[in-house]
C-alpha cells in the first residue's frame, strides 16, 4: 500500500535527520568552547514566581537557596501562588518572608493557570513594572548560590528569555530517577549548549528559566495553558523571532520521580502535551522554517514531530491492512524485522548516549561508578517505555496531577 510506503519513508527520513542532528550537537558540545557571558553589574530587580501545591515539606529548601544567593537579596522578591493547597504551604513561605497569593480553582488546574493567576494579581496591583525580569521555579528545586549572578550576566548580555543547567538532586536513587535525570543533563550539555554555539534558540524546560518584563507585557502576563506550558512558551517565543538563551553556569537541581508509576504519569502528561503543542504550533513552525529559513524553527519541528506515535501507527496499520488482505503478512513481518534491527541499534545508541553524558558531566553527577554503570544499562528501558506511553497519550484524556516530592 502507498500509505504504508509513505510512512516508512517519512519515518526513515525524520529518524535519520534527527540522529544526524543529535550527533552534530554532541560533537560540537564536546569539542567547542561553550558560550559564556561577561561580568555584569548586579543592579537588575527580579521577581521569582513559584507555583506550589501542597509543598510545605520541600519549598523551604528553595526559599533558603534564594536567600543565600550571591546576588543582592534586596533585588530579589519571591512570589508564591499556593495553588489549591490543603496543607500549610502558604504559611511556611509567608513566615520565610515571601509574597503569597492563594488560589482555589478546581476547574482550571495546572501550573500554567496558577502562573496566570499570580501574574494577573501582580499586574492588577500595579507591581509588575517593578521588575526587570521574572524567574520561574518549581517548589522542589534547589539552586547553586551563584545562580542569579550567572543568569543576570546572560540577561544583561541581551537575552530576553534565558534557561539554565538542569541537574537533579536524586539521580542515584534508582533507575527511574536516573533515567529522567540523565535525559535532562543530556539536554543541557549537548542540545542547549550546542544551540548557543549555532546561534539558534534553546528549549525552555519546565523550571529554571527567566523572561523579561517586555516578554511578560507582550503575553499580557502568562497565556500558556497546555499540558506542557514550558514547551508552548518556547514555541510561541520562536514564532515571535525571540532567541532563547542558555546559561550553563547557572545550575538548578530538580527532584525526579522515583517510582515507575509516578514517572509514567508525568511522561504521559508530557507526551500528551507534545501532541497538543504539535497540533497548535507545528504548522506555523513548518511555515516559518520554509519561508524564513529559520534554523530554530527547523530544530523545534524535529523536536515536536511525534516520531514514536507515527511508528506505533505504522505498525498498527500494517497489522490491520494485512488482516484485511490489502498487503501480505510476509511483507509486514519483513517490516517488523527491519524495525527490530532498528530498535536493537537504538538500544546500543541509548546506552552510548547515557555513557557519554556521564563521562562529559561526571563532576556534576553525584553517584558511584558502579551505580552509573547500572544506570547506563537501564537507560534504554526508561526510554523505550516512551513507546506505550506515547500510544496511550493518543487516546487518553490527560489532566495535570501533582507529583509528590520528599525533599
């Protein structure tokens, strides 16, 4: 069937282009000197935005990290939106000197809606113009004490949107947390680092990023409410011609899920969010890539392309067509054999990627060599679990649910 042939060609081309691009990024990051920013006066005023839902046990760590920054504390104001909390999150952060806004809305649920509520409050109160830029963090984060000092350098170098190096506090807990942690470290070290070298736009993660007052005003606060609001924000910025910067010297520590059920639920939301963003922003990115010859648009079109979903659809369609007699079972078994070879190569490639990430960033990773060797072997299992997750994302109605943090 022509349709199956088209899908085979599309998957082969997209897969090959993606692999070559990843390879180029890795080589560039390994051998080229990373982009750094010059010293800058520490005179800008920043607002920290934190959306917290029942985070009384962990949020104090982040507030302490913010208070201990080398950047002048009088130029950092901390704003927390206690979102549908049933614990004493609001009281904890209020006692630590933070501005607190409490939100109760069980219909519009999610971090995006909480950030909208918080910024709307600040705008209505006439406080938004007080700040030069805004930082977004999750309640479970911890920061290197030089974080704001380093991000300020990037901001004063002209970047209106800036993301940072995302490390993890619990990489060594087990194979689940290590899989997620290595994925984020890989993105910082090899992708965002190389994007800076290429002069293209970087990817804003869900936490540890900042945007200027001008960006906030253009968006009338925060307007991004898809399941992956960070990715939506990135795509909107790229379509506006913004270049998202990356500051590798600003280090954030995130807490990863430690149970497979938690990780599955989190990645199901991400996978559904990717499909949502591709639906709303994919066509515009493709048009910009073609018309403007914008490399960032090409980059993020590849990022958004639902490669795993297309692969699952291809296999299912092959089975259906063979069962209906449109194609032979033999031809589809041959295709499956080819896919099996590709999967085996992918497993080897994933282990190599995990090993390379560990070697390149060994100083940033707190785990023994024995543990890291085991996590190299388990990394493909973590990644291949995206296949059923992506399949479920096609049909499931996914809602935002909080991940429990232990701190």
